[in-house]
C-alpha cells in the first residue's frame, strides 16, 4: 500500500474534558511505478484583458504558457483558454481537448502567439468553460492554472455561484501578476478548488512559476483522494484542516458518507506528505474509559488506502492529561500565525495601526518560535521586527504593495516540526 | 434477537434474521456493546461502531486457573485506564513458575514492558530455576524495547518491576527488582515478606526514618531499581527457602499490598478468601475484589501457590 496515515496526539483527557485533537500525517509514495492510475487533463487559463499590455505582461504570459505546454507529458489531454470578457478557447478548436504529443504541443505553442490583450476580466466565465471541458474526461486528474492581473469584472456574487457549482470538479492553482489583483479573490478560488495562490510580482518570473506548477501537477498519480472521518454518536467534528504544507480549512467541504461518517476532499496526490489537524468534540467519559474519537481513513472511491485511530482516554492522572503534544501545539500555532497575518493586513488597510501592530507582533513571535523563517522574512518586509521573541514590532511607514501581497498569499505556508514527543 | 437492521450495511430487510440479507454479516451472534448496549456494533479494532467506546481490553482482567496447584489474577483496577501489570504462571506437575511485573506508569508503553518481562523470565524458569538469570534476561528484553515501536519510547523508555519465583517441591527460589512482592503465608500467624522493596520508603526506613511517616511520604512508592533501558547495571536480589510446613506462596503487585501493609491483616484477608473462595482462583479473584472495593487505585495482580499442601501432593 503506497499510503500511510499516522496520528499524533495526547490521547489522555482530564475528567470532564471533551475536546480531542490529533495531527494526522498522510504520506504517499505515489502509485505503483510512479504511473498515473487514471488519465490527466490540463487547462491553462491566461487573462487577456486590456491591462495585460502593461509592463510586458502579455508577452511574459505567452512565454510562460509556452513553457507550461512543454512540460505536459505525452498522452495528457489539454486546452488553453484566453480570458477576456467572455471565455474564449484559444486551443484546440472550441469544445475540444488536445492530446499531448510533440506535434500538438508545437501546434499549441504557435497558437499562443495569437493571444492578444483586449477586453475585460470574467473569472467566473473562464472557470465555467474549464469545468465544461474537464467534464468530458470524468475520473481524470483535472488541473488548471489561472493567471490574472486584475479584479474580476463580473457582477457581485457570480464568481461565488460558479465556484459553488464547480467545487471538487478540478483543482486550480491561481497566480496574480503585478500588484493590481486582489489576494482575497484568488484565495477564494484556490480554496474552493483545492489549489494554491501566489503573487508573481515581476512578469519575468512567470515562466518559472508556470513550469513549477505544471511539473508538480505532472507528478500527481491519483485524481481524487479523500479523508474519511468516522466519529461516534454524540460527537461532532469541530474542524478538519490541512496544516502542512499550507493551512487550508476543509471543515465546510464535508460530505456525509454513511452512518456517523463523512468525507473531505484532498484533491490529487503524487509522492508527497501532508499533515491534517482534526478536532472532535466528544461526550465526556469516566476515569479509565477509552473511546475511539475518530477513525481516519484515506480513501479513493471505495478503496481504503490507510487508516489511523484518534483515541480519547480519560484519566485522573494530571501528569498524563496535561502533556502537550508537540505536533498539535505546533500546528495550532501555525494556523494562528496565518490568521494573525491576514488580520494584521486587514487592520493596516483599514487604518487601524494599533490592531495591525498587535497582530503582526503576535505573528512575528509565532513565526520565530516555530522556526518558520520564510514567513518571518516576509513579515520583516512589512514591519520592523525589534524583538521576535516578545513580538515587539513597528509598522513600516512605506511598504511595497508586492511585499504585502506576498506576505498575504504566503501567510498560510507552514513548516514541520521534528517528530517524537 | 433484537437487531432491527444491519449495522454494517444498514439494510432494513435484515429485521429478525440471523444474517443480513444484503451483506451476509452475522447479526445476532455479535456481542452488544457493554457501554451503550447497541448490539452487533463492535468493530474489528475493538471499538463500538455506535458510541466509540472500547468494548473490552483483553488485559483488563486475566485469570490463570491451575485448579488446586496454582492460580493468578490480574486486573485493571478502578482508576487506571489500562492494566500495566502482567503475570506468568506455568505448572508442570507440582513444579510452579510464577512471575508478576508492574509497568512503571511514568514510562512510555509500560504495559508492553511488563508483558515482555513476565513472558521472557517465565519461559526461562521452566528450564532453569535460577531466578536472577531469568530476571537479567527479562531486563535485557525490556531494554531492547526502546529500539522498536513508538519513537516516544526513546525519551521515556518502557520500564517495569519484577518478582519471580519457582516452586520445586519444598524448595522455593525468589528474586525481584522493584516493589512487587512475594510473601510466605504459613498456616497461622502473620505473613512473612520474602522480598524487600527497592523503594524510597524502604530505603528511608532502613536509614532510620519512622516507618509510618516514610510510607506517607509522596516519594514512598518511588522505586529505586527496575527493568528498562535506563535502569543501569542492576543486580536482582534473590532468596532461597526450604519450606517445613504447608502454607502458601503469594506474589502480588502494589495494587494489592498497598491496601494490606500490615502483615497480620494481609494474612487474615488471604486466609479469609482461601476459606470462603472454594478454589484457588476464586480466592485470587476475591483478593482482587477486595483491592477494588478498597478503591482500586492501581492495577492489581495476585498469584497464589500452595506449597506442601495435601491437595498439591495429590496432583
């Protein structure tokens, strides 16, 4: 079995305690022989609105799309969508998917030169077309790359409506080029479609970003992996969060699956490892009682790949019940770190410098204590960190928009702790 | 048969049937959960599919019954979440090997330590009644545990106590490390403790402290010798006795003797249970019940072996 699931927790609860926390590390060595267990479809969506003419973004986007096409394995289905006020299929013919081969890739690359910047931004329409194309290949590993440089121009609520209808149909990595796009907007798409969001401040960085996303996607071997959580009666799942490599709340994606069980989508998987934080509220037990608070399974369709047990054992021994599990404490801190950064950015934008200072201070403290140096460095572009240990920071008077957006998009990136108690 | 539908596949046609029509699983033979009473819901991993409670742990209560030759009972008690005591009892004719181990709760996987130690020492005693040698082998096996299983064993290695004894006719060998005890119970009079606890209290009393005060000290039960990777070089203490008159060899963990620190009271309680219990295993169970009634603050293990008694000669 290529998958393993391992739970880290302090199973001992004080009498009367009802909250059970565990970190579940899910690792896959990839499918047998590293081959895909299903087909794969890739769709590249490039914003071709008028603003893309600035700073040489359009030509950089063309280069990047070409580079991404070059990364597509033979036999994988693909398409390119040009994003204007409507969604227009650039390659192949409208409603079709191409099959990757040296010839079709060359054909696609020559078509990319037709991409011209003119018109508006309609992300809902672009994603809807992508979903329609993906629907021709059910069961495929379905992945899209969305590139934009501005605000969505569609009527309020339309994008949300589209996301609600296409959630779970494909994964979508979102990239914003320049600084005129909105982080919360792309984050909304990435969260709904289990993808990543990041800033590419300089158009010159697009090619590397596209190559990285496409290469990563080509490494996926399973299309639709899910986390199944069984809990006993009189208990509720408070939350299920991916906490590594980045924080992603999956609680709202719950789909009921049989008595007392539900599934949470994890998206596609390759040879990789991710951590999940599961929090369950249970009915309290008596001293010595042992309860199975959750049975966590990694499933694909009807196949159970791996299973791990989250237990609750009530004890009068406070030496046991007060033990802090390092994994749980660490990831609780990493989730708080992401929240503090996002709250800090929001406060700073609304002119509430006091709250911003407190939030960024807490974030600096958490990033430092947990060894998340990447986040600490990003924080240092927005605030002067005087003493990370105590969380003493001063807001910078002049902050580059790109730096703040980078901090915002990457606030959810986490680091791991060493194993062991 | 009270099952109304199948717990496995939720098919309602199963009402009243012995097997589910849809998935074929047995409906009525499955045991009801002792916690919530829902029948047929105990999963393969031992947890109730309904309320999630662990239906039973095999080590919560274990009895070894060798009729009139020997008996042992080990029990979780009322306060601990699992039984970290372990016992070994082997009988060949009138030869008896008996071992009692008590896992150190502060260590990781102490239940594995005690089970390993009792098993390793007990198995060796069959060929060689050298209890010191058996205890040292058990120590090596427990020390090895740190290299396998949960990585947390590394920072708090599995550890346990041990008391081991062999009975060969009238000859008794006993050896120990820690505070699990062996007693000789003569036909009349107080019980004679054959072991001396490797504990802070015993050490303090030996140094001249007031015994009552020493036993009340929070450190009283801190043991000064044990089996485990961090035990350092240990020398098991041993004793050899030749029994003149019939009596009983008793091995027990502190889950019992804590409630019977006075040797006269201990002797009286054991004799009372031997009189009223009928069989040896009944008597051992009675002693466990006594400790549970007194609070059951720790795991309880007791082994009872008659020596030179008429019944054991008869066997």
